[in-house]
């Protein structure tokens, strides 16, 4: 492949809703061009997409890079975790891919957990089965669509499918593999017994698990032609979206990221694997050779959007009301299980208000809504610490909620420590680009992160000590 005048790398964020593509300079990380395209909408509890639609969207988004495409030397894909893609001998999907938020396999998750025990699963693969894990989706297909499973000759994760379309190689990385339910990130090995429990004697191929410095391959002529990229550009192993976000933030061992979107997520980089039989902490691997324990809650910014509507304002207005109550918070507490809850596992729960009196003000209700969301999410920090991870590094606040002044300040107040709000909104595509840069240049992702200045942002210090409200919230929420 000819040497580009100004070498660029492409990072791809293929999420449930859309794909985002960024072309960045190899040396500085400066964004030169970007493109996006939508994926088909889904309607959980049945949430499925045709994998070929992801490729079509990637082609459209990559074409938006324009002339920058000719200087691309490496590509990497970070994709939505856990989905189940099944292909036949011809490389065609045998059925639509089941996505992470498809909950139809909840009965299979319960059956698998009962068979080996929650502790057994946690010890063997780091996570206890829930409907999101790929192994439960395979079990559902084996039970309900055995003909489709019989036609399938290989199984992939969503990011693996795009890597396969780019290179023709059936590969994955240990980060995304750690969310399947059949891969042990502590030993980097497949647990064949667990897999057989899900699919019986099915003999389809699993993707080869690459290490963090391995190349997945190079762009094939067909892929290069479709995308308008140079033939032979290096393709990095890629990973799951949370692993990509960790790289995009430049997370180091001991660092924590708190993400506030429709759902809430806490993940951290740990030098040792974690095993949580309660199922609260998913014991994932990172894309860089370490581990990425993660806790996910179902309720986050949608709760404050709803409370804002009830109080006749919008999200920024609710935030202003909340900050006005910081010095006089009152006794109001919001337990934010408006859509049930995943962590703790209370799918039929509802939201509740506690401590209301005739003196409770709109401002105090607004503060209670923000604190309720944050306390639920920040419980993940305690849960990750409880399973042995050392979280003595930086704390980042990301996601749509990080734009809220109230969420920023109350996150620092409730934690009792400074937080960093990154300047850049995009982290997943950035992380994929950083991995591509590391692979093609023979660097470590950590070195690329420093060179590119990833994770730079605004530091928010606590304004008041609100740490006691977290234990108060925990006692009420149960």
C-alpha cells in the first residue's frame, strides 16, 4: 500500500442506533473528517437487526469522509456488545441478529444460571447470565429456531461481523469476547462446557480471539472498493463499545468512567479480573490487556427528563432548580426505578418518592431526582470496589448527562472527590481510532492516548459534602 502524505486512521462506532466514523491524523489525533448513518430502529423486548444493514450504513458513513479516505492507513471497529450474528456457508445471515437489548432470552438466562449456579458462572467467565449475553441468545435460537442454528456455520458479535466484512477474517478480541458468556477473560479461554449447555452438539465456529496488539488483517479489495479506502489498509482487532470508550478516554488502571445516558454505566480499568456472584458487576476484559469491570443501571437521564416534565420545565430548567437546593436539600428522596431496574435486578419495580412534606419545594424535588439517578449509578463504584478492583485513579463523567451542570456538580458532591468532564463528546469512535493508530505504528494505546491528549477536560470539585446522601439513598431504595 502506498505511504499516505498525511497518514490517517479511521475509528468506527457501530451502535444500536447508528454508525459514526472518524478519520484522525495518526500523529496528533486531530479529527479530519467524520460521517454518520442510521441503523434500523428496534422495538424491545424483541430487538433485532439485519447485519447487512450495518455494513450498508458503514459504507454510507465512510463515503462522507470524502478525499480523506485516500490517506487512511488503518481502521478499527468498536461495536455494540453482546449481539448474536449467525452466518451460513455463503457468509449470509441465517436470521436477523439478536441485539444486547433483546430480552426474549431471559428464561434461557435463568435456566443456565440455575444449572451451574451464579457463583459457578462468575468464577468461570466473570459474569452471571442475563438476557443481554450472547450465550443466552444462542440458547434461545437453539430452543426456538433449531433449523436456523443448524444452517449456521459460524457465530459472531456485531463488531466481529464488520471486521469480517473488512478483512474476510473470523476474529474477535478478548474485550468483546468477555461479554459472550462462553469466554473466560482471566484465562483467555473458551469454556466448552458452558457453550454446550446452551447449544448442545452444534459445531459452528467461534471467532478466533486476538490479543490487544494483534492485527485482524488488511482491507480486502472488495471492501476497499465499497468504502473508497486503500487496499491493504491495516485492520485492528476492534472491541466492544464500552472497551472502545475506555480507550477513547485514555483510562489507566484505577480510573473510573461514569456514563449518564438513557441508562447509567460505571466501568473501570483493573489490573486483576473480577468475579461477582451477585451479577451486579460484569467481569469484562479491556481491549488493552487488562480488565474492565462494569455495572449497568436501567434508569438515568430519562428519569430527570420525566420529572422535568412533571414540574413544567425542561432538563436545563430542572438542573437549575436542583442547584438552587444544594444548601437546603430537605428530606426528599427519589428512587428512580421508573422502568424497572437491572442493577439491582428488579424488572417489575417502579419509581417512588420518599420524605415528602408540605414544605417540600420544587427545587428539592429537582435535586432529589438528580441525586436518585446518581446514587443508583454510583452504587456501581462501590460494587466494583467490593469485588477487589482498586479505584484510586481519575473519575470521568461522560454521556449526555455530563452536559448538565447539575449532574456534574452533584456527581462530585456525592462522590466527595473531583471529577473530569471530557471536552470531547465522542469516545467510542475515538478509542477505535486510537487502537488503529497503536496497531499500525507499533505503539501502546496508552501512549497514543497521551500523544493525542485523550481524556482532557474540565475538572469539577465538590461544592458540598453530600456523601452521606448515598448511604441514605441506599437504605431507602433497598
